[in-house]
C-alpha cells in the first residue's frame, strides 16, 4: 500500500493510502487495507484538495 499523506487532528492521526478515480478500485483498496489489519479503514473522497462525500464523488464520475 502506497502512503499518499498523513494528517494529525488533535491526538488522532489519519493516514491516506492509494488513490483512484474508480469507486470499484477504491473498494478493492479498502478490502486490502482491512485484510492487513486496518479494521477502521474507510474510503475518503476528494475533489482536488477538498474532502467531499462519497455520494458527491459518485455524482462527479457520472
């Protein structure tokens, strides 16, 4: 898994791995992350540098 960035908010660290414009591919990356022990992993969508909802990201892909 390729580290894209790391973000600290208070005492919480968020690690962002992989990057894809395909939701199906993102789901595969999520499954891989969870299989490697990152049980709290989830998909995050961005439009440029702005974090957006998965629903908005899927609308942009249409």
